[in-house]
C-alpha cells in the first residue's frame, strides 16, 4: 500500500513540476496520472482489487465527491444561479440530462441483457455526468463563444449534484443496502435523505458564509484562517448530512450554492456600505480565500485519475467485452449529442454552437467517484464488475476523445468564430 501511495505522490509531483510543458503536448493530469496508475497497477496487480474494494476506499471516494460537489456549486461563473444563459442551461440540465440518463439505461439493457434495470440506472448515472475539472482550459478558452462556455461551465458544475440523489436511489434499489427491497422503499428512503440534506445544506452554507463575514469584519480572521474555514466547510457539510440520516452529497452541493449566494450578497453589501477605499476592502471570501480549497480538490482529482489507472489493470485482467466497449463509445457520443441537440432545438444558439455543446462533454472525476462508490457498494459479482468496467472504459475513452480531441475541435471551429466575433462585441 505504501509503495502505491509513494508512486502516486511522486507522479503528481513530476506532473506539477512540468505542468505547462505537458499541456503543450496535450498531456494533462488525466493522461499522466492514468499512465502512472497503470504502470503501478501492473507491478502490484494481485493487491489492486483488495485496495479498491474496501470500506476505506469507499469513504475516501465519498469525501472527494463531497468536495467536488461543493466546489462545483461555488465556482459557477456569472451573476445568476444558473450563469449568464439560464434558459439554455435549463434546457440542457432539465431536458437533455434526463433524456441522456434514460437513453443510457436502454442502451445498457441492450448491451447487458442479463443485468437488472436498477443496475442499468446505476451505470447510467455513472457514465452520463460531464466534468470539466480535468479540462478547465476548455471552458475558459476565448476561442469558444461566450454562451457555449457559460452553458458548459454551469452544466458541469450542477449535473453531478442533480444526478447524485438518483444515483443513490439506484444504488439502494440495485442492492447497495440490505434494508431496501422494493422500488417504493428505495424511493421513500432517497426522498427522505434528500429532504434532510437540502435543509441541512441551506442552513450550513448560509451560516458559515455569515459567520465568516462577521468574523472578518470584526478582525478575528487571517488570510490563512479564512482559507482553512472554506476548506473545512464541505467536509462539515457532508459529515453533518450523513450524521442526520441525509444524503451527504446533496448536503455538500446545496451548502455550496447557499454559501456562494450568501457570500455574494454580503460582499456586495459590504462594498456599498464600507467607507474604506475600494482597494482596501475585502469580501468575506474572495478568490484568495478559496485558493486552498481549489488546490486541495485538484490534488484529490489527480489522485482519482491515478486510481483509474489501477482500476484499468483490474478491468483488463478480468476481460473487456465488445458490448461494454460499444456501450461506452455510444455513451460518450450519441447518448450526449442527440439529447443536447434536441433540447436546444429552437433556441437562439447557432447550430454550430449547439453541436459544440454536445461534442464537448468530457467524463472525469464524477464518473470515477460514482463508479468506485458503486463498485464498493454493490455485492461482489457480475454487477459490480460491470460497473467497474464501464467506468474505466468510459473515462479512458473520454481522455482520448475529449482530452486530446477537444483542441482539434476548437481549432477547426475558430475560423467561424472569427467571422461572428464583431457582431457579438457590438
């Protein structure tokens, strides 16, 4: 175990020291950490399964997901809850996302006819959510139209929070809990957990934001202490949500939304009322205060990509079926593109921009964590192995299609963007 941790840390250090050089070669954290995980996994193949399928690994994955959900909820750009293009975002999240989950379920049943529908819902929740955490340059690339970047940013920030209650419901229904035996039991349990989580998240997020604001105004905090307070918030939210019998993931996600909203309101009020010069004013949690949280989450994300490399060794040693390969290829393309295009039909977006939103849908840390939680939560057997297999294939396929192909896609659309840029500025 210790050699594995050492190898992961050394590879993360090397990647950090050569980050810009690797980016020029289109080798970001996903590709480098996956490769490192594969190399280490080949040398300790016999112990990889024992490491992945443990209660400790599951709890680590759950905490990482809680941090990701909180960060996603707080990092959405734009002044409004759903960014600068709320109508377009609502089409993608409330229409395209459910259709994609349903389509993934149907295709999963065709690919794995012997497995139950509940397990297909688990698989769908694993492979559908997009995540730009490992590809932040895409949503910040000025070559993309502003509305495309806004929609992709908000969608990647919120879709995992929306899917997580459905994922836990499916996991309960598929046998992740011995106390649940029927769909009604699973739905009742999931609904009760979600309701508790929403209330807890709203209270905790608003309370921490208010306390941080008041403590900062009173002069009780330092820059380091504010960063530490923000870092601890998602951990407190997740733990509190689980402790009261709620959905810890929903608690973290809602806490992030409430935290962000209250901070914006208090910071704006403080700027209006403070007699100090603008340059001397501080918001209770400015960009400098979330730096530690972002760095810690980035390190967690790199760790999960390393885990994908380890899991890939297990997956290919068990054997990869052609139905699984075809299913994941379809999930990365048609299952996303068609629902997005249909949901955006009739919108003000040009057809090229709609296609960009559909094509730019990488799978990342959310898929990895959901897959690992399901692999540990399901009984040993074909179902758990199928979840692990589809998780690994989907993520590796996304690294190839989106990680290395997004630059080509953006570059090919750049001439059209140049022609339309003057009208957008006016």
